[in-house]
C-alpha cells in the first residue's frame, strides 16, 4: 500500500500530491476487509477498465438497504438488463424533456431559495442548494413539487434525503459487508428503517399507477406532459406492456431512486463549488456574471439554446469539475475472473476502481494544476493534454457507461447559478476557510460554506 500525505483540510490531498510528485504512477493498491483493491490512474488502463465490462460486477450488490432503494436501477443492472434501461432512458432524454426542464428548475429555485425576496441573507452550501436539486428531481421525474407530496409527514425530497442518509449510517457499520444482512435485522431501528423505505416506495408506486390510468383516459391524452414518468409510461404503452422491451413500475421506481441519489448530491455540490469559485477567483467570477447579464434577459424566456451559447459558463463549470469533482472516482467494481489490466495481474475478487481526480491534478495533463483557470477550456491552441485525452478528464465517467444524467446535471447547475447571480451579489463570510471531504456520495465541503447574498438593487440606490 502506497503511503499518502495527509492534510486535514482536504481528504483527497494525498492523491493530488502523489500524482504531482510521481505523474507516471499507473495505479496504487489499497486494503479492504478480506481483499485487495486496485486503484487505477493511468489513462490507457482506465480505458481498459471502462471498456471491458465483462471482467467486473458492481460491488456489494447484495446490501439489503441498497436493494430496497433501487434493486433494478441502471446503477445496479448488468448485461442485457443494463442495455435495456440505458436504451430506454437515453431515448427519453431528448430535447423536449430538457427544454421542458428549464421553467421547472427555475420555478423551484425561485420558490425554495425565495429569490424574489430582495433582502440580504446567507445560504449554507451545499445544504440549501440540495433542497433545490432534490425538489428538481421530483418535479422532472413525476411532475410534482416535493412540498405537494408528503411522506411520513415530510415533503418527498426531504424524506428521500433522510432515508438515503440513514442508509449510509447503517452501511458505515460494515456488518453487512462482513456477515450479510441477517444480523442487521435483529435491530428494531433497522427494521423500522426498512418499513420507512417500503412506505416511501408505496406512495410513489401509487403515483405511477394513477398516472397510467390518466394516460389511458381521453381527457389526459389531450394534455401535453413532459416529465420523465410520462415518457416512460408512454413507452410502455407503445410496446403493449411487454416488459422485455420496457420498464415495469418497480423499475421506474428504482430509476427515480437512482436519479434522486445521484442527481441531488452531485449537482448541488457542483453548484456550491461554482459559487464558491465565483467569489474566490473574482476575475473569473466577474466574467461569468457579465456573461449571465448579457445572455439572460427575462429568465422566464430562457431555454436550452440560451444555455448552450454561454461559453464562459461552460468553461467555468469544466474547471470547477476538474478541481472539485463531486464524483472523484468510479463506483467500485469486483473482478469476476483472473485477468490483466495492462501488465498488472488482477485476481478474481479484487476490488477495482479508477480515481478520476488524480489526472485532474497531474502535470502531465494540466499545466499548473493547482491553479483555477477556465481559460484552459477555451483555448484553440496550446491546449492542455487533459482537455484532449478522452480518458484524462472524465467527471461523468467515459465510454459506453458514462453518466446518463450528464446533460440534465449541467442544465440544472447552469440554471440555478443564473437564478442567483442574475439578482444577487455574492460574498463569503470573513475568515472562511474551505475544507474538502466526503459529502454523502461525493467529494465536497466538509463544513457548510456560508454564502452571503446581497440583492443587486442595494447597489443601485
């Protein structure tokens, strides 16, 4: 096992410094309970791992709580099941859905962050942004505001967030990994939590069934819907309810859980770090704000085409994702058989993972990698190698199984940022020092970032 330097202000400090001191490092070995783990840095080896899926299966797929949340979702599906889910969701993620997302996300951001209230206030990042992103998933998927759907006495997005966090608490105990599920069921709190998950699923299962009944009525057919549930159910009708060609109610529920889990955390972290960088690097923050005011007139008339013309925004977010990737590594895999990755022998049962963040800080791929510079993404000449190599910079993974929610996440992030910067000047509390660590499923602020919002109208007086 390679020893790592440590810094209490950054949980990934050791990886960053290792790759800067030894940029030709191909992989490192780590220790897991009862087995070894191989963490890949080299881009050619990353390519091998991401293209040879037959050698790997998803780790810890028998975790009972994880299975209750999304046993059949795209993150757990393998083989033909994965291909079916991927194809159906890819077909659903078309222009009409994305464009229909714009007013939904803007409305949610305005309502939850109360952006029409022109009084100074402080947001705690990513906590307050997470309220927006979790609500957005519920709106995009089901066409429902989270606050209009109460589960166990809480808005749906809040209840889902608490369930996921409780799952993580149980998982940290490690008992399931070592002994299986049965010891956990001896605990009354564990059994109560399982019941809570099942109740959550029952509420949404009923919503799916109600929507199907509405679709089949003439009254509903005259109304145009653009949420993801509508698209998935229309797909089922088109295929005459043939579940070898479409998704069942349970699979749709699992996909909702996947998008909720992945979407709310990673997008809220991206937005939070982008706002932090806007203040911390004012020369780029000013360029971003200038572009927003030039491109964004009335937010109500905004659309996907408008977002796609914002070159500074795109480069700015690319650099944020390089320095502060919400998902710094692939979901861990287990080797299904003895095989080689390059010249490295991998025994069946080894953990295999790829640490994307390492190459983001490698001088082989990015000049002055500790420096925040969105211009590296805007250059037409003398471009960093990392902006050209398809397996060096992969914040949304790469290859056939890259993140299917990439475009949704970027659209959502851009809209939330525009909503805030269009109306407010932002600043940080004096003396705030960023600490980066584990945050839910990703890499983010170890402590909330206190972001001050001052209405622009204050400066116009």
